C-alpha cells in the first residue's frame, strides 16, 4: 500500500497545511515542490506513490506539470487541487491523466478519502 506523497503548490502555507493533514493520517510527505518546473525533477528523484498538484501556479501550471511527469512516468497517480469555479481546468486535468481532484478550501475528510480511494482501492 502506497503512502509516499509529493505536494506541489506555489503557496508555502498551503503545502504546510496539506503536509500536516497527510502526516496526521499516516502518510509520508517525501517531497515538496513550489512550481511545475521543479515538480518533474522532484518526482524523478523521489518517485512518490501519489502527487498532489495545485492547478494554478506561475510558470508551469499543474496540468502541464502533470503532462510532463506523465510523459516519463505513465503510471503516475495524481490528485489536482483547484480553487472553486475552475471546472474547465479540472476537466482538462482529468484529460491530462489526473486520478481525481479536490476543491479548495477543502475538507480534510474529503482529501483523505480521495487519497485512500486512489492508493488503497486500485
């Protein structure tokens, strides 16, 4: 059962919040990236079981970062994190290969349930 997760978000506060939530539930945050550029490098280095990607980031957004990772690691499991009202972006993310998504501001139960669904049921 995979428990190693990488968080990609340009907000340090958001990364810290997600890390706290995940570790509380027994997941190990093996890497963090602050943008889509370093996301691929960190993924290569740590090859986590799951990556949580913020959709909206400067330079390379989460969708492009996912495409970049997927090009090298076709079996990547990813959850996209999006703000309310980004439905077209979420649809694009799913087409790009995202396993699921969570909406900010998010509820801890929903995030953990989504992760469990991806890592433990499949």
